[in-house]
C-alpha cells in the first residue's frame, strides 16, 4: 500500500514544489515507485519534470470533476520510476464546480463528497506505488483540504527566513481540523528546512524551528542554491540537471531519511 504524503504550507514560495519534484525524483532513483500529483493550478511541478502543458490531455482537474479516470490521467515522466498527474490553470475554478457536482449528486442520490474527492480517486491506484507525493498550492482552500483528507502524512517545508514560523499555527490548526473531521490518522511526516544560507540569521531560524517542531525536523537541510532554482526551467529534477550538485546530494539524503522514517531500506542505485 503506497504512502501518501502531502507537501503543504499555505505560505507562498517556501519550496513546496522544488521539494515535491526533487524528493519524488530522488525516491525514484532509490528504487521506489513514485507518483507525484500536481495539485496547484500554477502547474509548476508539471513543467518542472519536463511535461509540456500543451501536451496534457487529462489533468487532476478532470479527475476531481469526474471528466476522466485517474488511471487515464497518469503520465510517465522521463525520470526513473516517476509518474505524474499534471495540473494546469483550469484547476483554479474547481471549487465552485465541486460544490455544483456535490449538489447534483445529492439530488440524484449518488455519493460525491467534495472534500474526499482526491482521496476517493487515489484509493483506486494507491497499491501501484510506494510513495504518492501531492504538491499543494499556497492556500488552505478546497484543494489543500482534499490533500489533507487523502494523505497519510504531511511534509512541511519551512523557508529559513526571519518570518519562517509565521502562519505555522494556522497550518497546524488546519491539520488538526482535518484530523477531527475527515482524517483521524493524519500525521506530520516531517518538517524540512529549505533555502538555508549560512548566516547568523539562518542559524537562528534553524534553532527556533527545531525548538518548535523538535525531532520532527529532518537532519537534512536544503541549502539555497542557484542550480535548484534553475533546474525546473530545463524540465529536470536537480539530480538529472546537475548530478554532482549539493542540491542533488541534499535531496537524496532527504529521500533516504523519508525511507528510513518509514521503516524500509532504500534499494537501487546510489
Ligand atoms: N533551495 C533553493 N535554492 C534556491 N532557490 C530555491 C530553492 N528552493 C526553491 N527555490 C526557488 O524559490 C522559488 C519558490 O520555490 P517553490 O516554487 O519550490 O516554492 P513553493 O512553496 O512551491 O511556491 P508556491 O507557494 O508559489 O507554490 C522558486 O523560484 C524556486 O526555484
Ligand atoms: Mg509550488
């Protein structure tokens, strides 16, 4: 049974997508079968693994609104063991449509729950993967709520900057609400420090985040690196764009930590 991990932080630009792409690719290289679901209308995870938005015939939007099957919306990427359900801009209007579909279902007497839509679909394919990573948008709206309902756990990237913990209480409250309402077993997978620069401020921020999240914080810290920012424009995870880069090593180390926390040994190439 695959493990579903939602990469969540409603704060924008903290490294959710960079982490989704590079953790997914790293798990793939370590021999795990991985599906990445792009749940952000910006579609950055989609283009970041080299999928051209113009070539998409079905995306997560069609899956959520019952226009396509989930099986038929999965694309194999060029990366080892990595498949993708893409997203593009039409996903932005999905909330109103889900409300309409739920209303219609009630009238006609079949079951449709707009909060568990993603979960209900993922259940059909979960067994085919070791890990399913969901790249969430920077908001706590219906898309993120769907991710929290569908996930076994959340991975929270936190940018090493002065206001790092701003908004974290709101995120924790949302996770607790999801636990109470739809997903009692939802766990915090881990907290990942991203875009670290070795300055006094960077070090102070790490201390305060570790003080707050304790052992949930990964030992691996992702440094701020130009190559990590460049790689998506070439449609490649960092390990393909620049295999010897520090960013490649960092995300491979993160993948190993994720695998170890989940109690299985990594296999495949190293
Ligand atoms: N470790 C890093 N070093 C340098 N640049 C980075 C790093 N991680 C992310 N970036 C850059 O910072 C920006 C934000 O990163 P990313 O898109 O991963 O964040 P996000 O949380 O997904 O953003 P959004 O909330 O808009 O979805 C991007 O331009 C990305 O290339
Ligand atoms: Mg993003």
